[in-house]
C-alpha cells in the first residue's frame, strides 16, 4: 500500500509501505537450525515445527526540499504453535534534519564495515537479538571533518535492557565514531571505527555468598557520577563512602564494557565494489591499551556487484577468532617487539560478566557475533558447570562464506560455516566441531508484488543438536 499526499499548504509528501509474510517451519529437532534463527533481529523464534505471521509497516514523510524527513516503523511477529507468542520486533520513530538523525524506540540497525546481507555479523552488534529500545542521536551520513578527504559520522545513545534473567532495570550506553579517509566518489577509501557499549545500573536478581563484593545495598551503581565514568571509562573510580561503589567496581570500573575497533578499505570499480576489514574486540582497558588480543577478531572480504542482475550479487568470506582473550602474546607483537604487558592476566572471557550474569545478551539471544552461542542452544550433557555464565564456548575459530546469487529468475542466499569451539580454559567442556549451512531461495512475482521463499538449514557436529529444517513462506508487498 503506497499513499502519496501532495498538499500545497504543508508542502509535505507521505508514503506508507506494508510488508506481510506468513509461513511454516518444520525441523527434525525441537529448535530450528542455526542459520535459520541467527541474524534475524529476533524475528525468527528458536523453536521449530510452527507457523508464523509477520508484518512490517513503514510510514515516511518529508518536506518538499527534503531537509526534514521522518519515518515511523512497526514490525510484529505472531507464532502459531502450542504456546503461541506475539512479539513487537520493531517500533521506531526517526526524525532527520539534513544528516542529523534522532531515533526513538526499537530499530534494526547495521554497524561496521561488514555487508548487511551476506556477513556472519559484527563482533559486538550483530543482527541476532531483538533491537534494544534506545534514544539515539547522530549523523546518518559521513560529513566533512577536515579538508576534503577526512569525513566523520557516528551516534550517541541511551537504552533500556528491562527485565532479564539475572538482573533488571539496567541500561545500555552506546557510542560510535566512524572516520573515512577519501571522498564519496573516490576509487579507494580507508575506514576506522570505534564502537563502545556498556551495561550499567539496575538491580541484581541473584544473591551472593558471604564475602563476595559484586554489589552493595542490593543495587549496582547508578546516578550521574556513575554515568560520567560509564561514558568516559578512563580511570578506575575513586573510593567514596557516599557513593554506592563495591570493591568489584574499584577493580573493574562501573558496568560491563564491551566494544570493537574496526578498520579497513574499499575499492570501487566500474561494475563492482570490494571491502576488506578487521574487527578487534575489547572488553577491558588492559587489552585496549596493550593490544594483547590483537589476533582475535573478525577478518573479512566482501564483494558487491553493481550490475542490474548478476549471477553473484554479493559475496562475503570471513575468518572469526576469539581464542586469545588476552592470555598470550600474539605473533604480531613479537614481530614488532611490543611487550603487550597485560597478557596472561585477567582473561577477558568474552561476552560473560561477573555482575551482569546475562552477559552480552538480550532476551536470551547474543547481541554480538552469532558464533558465540548462548548455553541454552548448545548440545550439553552437563549444564550445571559455570551456571552463572551465559556463554560457555566463547573461544572459537570459524570460517564462513555468505553469498547472494541469481539463477533461473530466482535469488539464492547461502550461508555456510565450519567452526572449532573451545570451552572454558580449565577443561570443563570438551572441544567441539560444528558445521552449519543454510540456503534460502526466493521467487518473485513482479505483477502481484509477492514472493515465495523456501529455506533449508542443516546443522552437523558436536556443539549443536543434529538438525535439518525447512521453512516455506509467502511474502506480499503493498
């Protein structure tokens, strides 16, 4: 449905688009295969053998000179099963004045240099979990910072985690700064980006043994003093009896800090575009300052064709590694004789945290890379060890291929990964291998503005349950 209103007095234009999808999911296990549920912003539920109905409605408007634009978007999901669920997967208002954007609510966003369609997902902000409700302000496009070759964009936001398993009423702080060296139409550009996220404030929902110091007075620190240190986590907090600071906070700073540094370059040619990138994860000031985990991260190469209908529209090849975690001195530091003074101490234990026991997750789903899988989805016999950790197998080496192809007037989206997964360092869990593959085939019917989608997923290995899943869906646009 598209509505265009041309009113001379208001000089406004308004458009409404609606997308409806219904289908059924059938799998050999009680859960759907890995790539059928990963990277769908929480809009594909984990349980198999069910029907689903979803819709996305987008209302857009702008002034005739297009300096001021606005967008209202809502997405819902209804599952048809024994215990049916209704989810509001997106509800957002965006106001744009030129390149300045104010965003309110739950919105699907893509960050970093990875391809939004074929990548496995970014290190700290992938597409797995439901979007976290936020108030966000920032630049939606690159703006000139220096001369005519250095450009900047970014955002600053405050979000709410709400009620989770191990804590409630806590917040998200997020900021991002992205720099580009090169003009819009340059053949070659270089990029650098830093993303900083913090979970902070709120109340724990667990009790502590005598002598533990994770919180005091039944709360985690909050207030303006805490927020200042969350936004600028440069120094450990000073001891002050008037502020709710536990001994844990003195050593680890306020909240759970997790971020990434991204850098790469792009090559634009007449009929294609190539991007090479590296994302480096940081969780404490120690690895950030001494680069002890510099070999960890996401390494990738993406290709996008500029042709109208090529055989290969998009392609991403990636290598993912999180086995260092600040515990050994990587070869690059040895090569350049950099000491890396913090290695071997205070392991990062990626995505886990000893105050916010839900870790870097939202509603049970990993916010970061899908390769670090929550314990609830693993094929575990002993589920009692490390009961307070959400992510048991967070040391991973994985190869990944994602591709979008056009054959026989149909679009094929393929995702294939092989991984070696290592548990906690004390050997509580054995090493496990895993293969996950998925092929989605879409046939469009232009006249009716509809399409039929067939999706087949396969999991084989020791980390996840053996699984074969099929989804069939029908999508309609108005």
